[in-house]
């Protein structure tokens, strides 16, 4: 009541509340909360808590108590306020994109290069266009959700969840850097559609597989994705590994593809034997992409590998829907055909699909001497080497 009824006078005057807190009433009728205290040197200092009634009596008392607690802990309240203000100003100049790129750089040693590129692509293609230029302190859950909805609407549910996880990591990095207080993606826990249960769609029957292979060899798209499509069923590696294949990893004379451990989940080097058909495909592709780093470069830039959607888009253009066949499905195709149709050893199939620790693999490393004859393949229980057309 006293605060509301305080009238201006010809000179400023103070209404004290205790503990150093007081309301200063100015001749202009403005009223401001102040707090005075003495520093360790004995010099008197003052803090401003804001105008009344915007800052209520209870809020002013709370700020007074917080300030007194700082003093008891040996902290200079005025210096703490200056540091807080500087932090707020710094945070206001830090956009989400700036903080996200800083997070990627600071944590690059924690993940494989292929994973880092994948996360960067999610952010660059889908998140940055929506919230990249916003000060990170102003990004709200609804803003993040708007970016994720774009991914969700095109049917990439799992990618939407992965992108949400990456955005959350950026926010937690910002919290640890004292740029803001909390990870706003926590409020989006049930906002996205659930990831569909089940495995990647794959053709697993010899008849449908024959039709798929013929369609691949009839595909008249760009030479790079066409070559990637051709070798995918031969090598049955993860699509990300094939997309990121580098020329320096290939030894076409020895017919080997050596994937460095830094690209593999188990961090072990992985050797992929190259059948003669794959070697022939790669040799035909070398004049087109051999001057760059990647065997299958992106359509827009040779500095990056092919997009993760390129193979699936090619399959759709050939009439194979997402419910029938996917780029990742070539692995399930190989697993099923080799085991159930050709009767190959399961342990060898699993090793080639997803290598485990080196101690689990006791086979002898092959000598890089191409001395086997065509009949040797049949003697080992496999198919004899053939030309690309006869292989179909």
C-alpha cells in the first residue's frame, strides 16, 4: 500500500525495505528498486533491480536475497551482474548455426568422419534453413519442431528423430558453455511420429532379385549412381560406406577395397573382396570421377560424396517402392540369398556384412597375387566369374 501511494516530491526520496533494499521515488513519478551494499574495500555500491510495479515487491526481495547470498559466498554482486549481462549479450549474437558448427568442431574426435558428415548434412539441409540464423537464446521448441516437421512430411521419420537428437546435443553444448539455461528439445519428446518398426525393405527371392538386377542394368541415369547401383548387390556393404568409397581405398589389381577403421563402427579396418564384375565397373568409372577423392561424388560438388537419397531415388524411378526395396536392403538380400538359397556359411556372411572384433576372425589374410583361375571360384562353392551380362 505504501509503494502504490508513494507520491513524487521536488527531490528524489527513498522507501527502505531492509537488507539494503529500497525504492527510489523520482520527481518524475518514476519508481525504481535499488540495493546498496559495501564491498570488501568498504566502498559503497548499488545495484538496480528495475522499475516498480514491473518488478514487484516480492521479486525485488528475491533479488535482494540472491545478492546477499552471493556476498556470503565471497562473490562481488556487481561483478556477477556485469558477467551475467556480458553472457546475455554474447548469447544474443550467437546464432544456432554458429553454435552448431562450433559443437561439431569441438566434438569431431568423438565420432567417425562419415557420421560427422551425416550430422552436418541433416543440419545444413533441414535445420539451418529454419532456425540457423536465429539467436540460439530465442529458439523455442516450436521453432525446432517446424524444422523437424519438414523432414517428417517427406517420410524420413528416422532422419527426423536423428536430427532432433543432434539439435538436442547442440543445445546441451550451449548449456555447458553457459550460453543459455536448458535444452528446448526436451519439450518435443512425443511430438514426432514413431519410427516404423521392422527392417529395411528388401527383395529376398531369386525371381524378384533377377528382375531387380535387370532393371539396374537397364537404368539410364547418371553414370555415378548407376555404377553404385550395380556394385551394391555385389558388395552388400552399408549404403553410407559405398557412398563414401574413396579411390585411395581401392586396389583394383588386388581386387580389394580396404575401408579404414575410422569409418567402421568397430573401428577396425575392413577388407571387401572385389569380384571381377565390380572391378570392371570401377575401371569404367575411373575416367569420370578418378581425379577426385570420392568414387561416387555428389551431383553438385565433387568435394562431397553422393547424397544418401540418391540410390533410393533411383530405385523409385525404376518402379521399386520404399515398401519393396531400399538401398540398405541389399544387405538383407545378400544375407538371405547366400544363406537360404546358396547355403553359404553364416559366420562368413555375417563377417562380411558387419565385421566384429579381429579376435573373432581367424581366417588367413589373402595374398595379393591374382593367380586363381576361373574354375577356382566354383571349387570354393561359389559362382564362376562371368561377364556383367552373363551374370544376370
